[in-house]
């Protein structure tokens, strides 16, 4: 179950945020073969004065952190990064340079889902 945190500047419309969530979910599902129903996401919004990103358009900066069980190789992760950038470039229209994707894949004992740890 990938758990996704998407950080953006506050003030975006519901349509924008829905497109963001949809694009990331589709990218994860398509690139990693994870059923869409297994992808949990949340958007965290920051006010403009709390963002310091030299060289980036702060109003479009999108930082996506994906935490998932280990086992995916570098090639699969590169595919995921490409899918995210491509999908978000189309809708909601974020330029590649304003998208950052970070994957965390700690060992399975670092997860507790529904009161249980994966095997």
C-alpha cells in the first residue's frame, strides 16, 4: 500500500487538487502495477511565506513523497518518476521542473497497517 504525501502551496482549487491526486494515483498504479484502491494519498498545503524554494516557481512547486514496501528496483522507480511528471504535466499542467518525487522504501518491519505488520 503506497502512502503518498503531496506538498503544495495553499490556495489551489478543488479541481486542481483532484487532478493532482488522480494523476499521482494513476502514475503509481500504472508504473508499479498497484491496484488504485491500495494507494492512500493526502495533500498538505503551506502558505506562500512558508515555502523557500530557490529556482522554483513556489506557487507550482509540488513535492511528492511516496512511502512503500521495499522491493522495487531503480528502473521501476524511474518509470514511476516519468509517469508522475508526464501525467501532472497534462493535468493540472505542472512543469517538470516544478515537480519533485521522493520514494521512501523502508523495510517491512517499519510498517503497521490496520494494526498488523506486513510479512
